[in-house]
C-alpha cells in the first residue's frame, strides 16, 4: 500500500482521528505539518478551500472532511474493518459521527476546548468564563446523549471498534483537560470507561498531542 500523507497540526482532534485510523489499519503514513498562521495561505487553501485541517493525500488524490477521510481509509484499507456490516450498527456509527460534528464539536468542543486548552496553550489566551458558561447547557445535552447512545456496550456501534469511536475519542479526550470534565464526563461511568478503553489503544497512544508534535518536528 502506498504512503498516506496527512496535512494537519499537533493538537487537532480531527487530525488525530485520521492518524489513529491509519494506526489501527497499520498503514504507512507521514504527517505534513501545516504551520500555524498558514491555514489561509494559497498553498493550504488549494488543499482545503475552507482553511482547515486535516487533509488526506493519497496517490495524488486529495480529500478533506474527516468523515470522508475515515470512510475512504476504511474502503482502501479493508482490514481490520471499522464499519459494521449490520445496517443498524452502521447507522449508530454514522449517527455518532454526525453528533460529533454537529453537536459535540460545534459550539461545545470548539468553545470549551479552545477556551481551556488551545487558546491558553498555543496563543497565551486567558479562558473567557462567560463564553464557557454559555456553552454548558449544550455541552450537558451532548454528553447526556453520548452516554445514552453508548449505553452498556463497549463501543458506539456495539461490540467492536468503529470509525465513530476513532472520531469521538480525540474530541472527548480534550475535555479531560478541562474543569468541565468533572460535570460533563466524570459522572458518566460508561463514557469514562469507554474513553479509558480507547486511550489504552496503541492507535491513541501513538497520536497524543506530544507524539504528533514529535512527528511534526521530525517532518
Ligand atoms: N468539518 C471539518 C472540521 C475540521 C476542523 O474544524 N478542524 C480544525 C482543527 S481540529 C481547524 O482546522 N481549525 C482551524 C480554523 O478553523 O481556522 C472536518 O471534519 O475535518
């Protein structure tokens, strides 16, 4: 299998989902770091007209949007399969990936993760407590729903790992670095057990912020 190139940055949960999926597949890949401040450069906009990461490059084919990237990887690298064969389980996977994009990231991760982690760590910003408080009602709804969807099963689509887990785990992991985890994640035993299960996987361990920063330095 020819090498995959992932255009991303250390600390991107979406980028981590792509890297962790490549790790799960045992595929050869390299990180092409997108330098801070160059997201809207002509070079990056040519890859991603919305100026975001990640972008996957494979055999001259470029694709952005993490869901599209993960599904592409699962098609060109069929083993281990990360999409359930059972239509209902596959629908749960798709649903959880949609919840990740539309409700967890938008207005929750993008606010609390930015205010508490990315802003202070990368830009030296002080968290805006009012903005965080504004995001909390939606955050409670999202975590309540994640706990309900997961139920008492080990993974979001059921008994086996799927793309949904690889997409959600990097986003949910961000919250463990915030005080809000105490009310959002920590009280939900199934969510914390699932996250611990995910973070113990070699694919997640190989793609922590620190490990991706090392990849970026070596690139
Ligand atoms: N819908 C996109 C979301 C990607 C996204 O929001 N990426 C963030 C990093 S995790 C980003 O590039 N942010 C930079 C910006 O918005 O300027 C996907 O699924 O890939």
